């Protein structure tokens, strides 16, 4: 897997939990490895893709639901008044 670090905005955030206190010293905890960071990055990427796919489905279905709700409440009363 090739990762362009300059285009990766979450990789520095994935390193934060691995820093010792105080975090300003930029010293890593014992046992922190690059493999651990990569696993965290992969998990974050998969979770983000999953969440945004579900949000997109909701975003696409929302207008239909709103239109259906409007037609069920307002549409019937209009039809009744017109006929």
C-alpha cells in the first residue's frame, strides 16, 4: 500500500495517542511501532469510508422522505379541497 504523506491528513492525528505525556516533547510510548500506526490509519480510513457511504445514502433518501411526508399530509387535503 502506497501512501502519499502530503495528502494524508489523518496520519498525524493517528500518531497523537502514541505520544507520551507531555505531548509537546514528541516522545513516543514504549511499544509504539510504525505497524501500529498503519493499522490505526487503515482502520480510520475504512471507518470513514463506511460512514460517508451511509451518510450519502441518507442524504439521497432524505428529499424522497420529505416529499412523501408532505404529500401524505398536505397533498391529500389539497386533493380533497379541489374535488
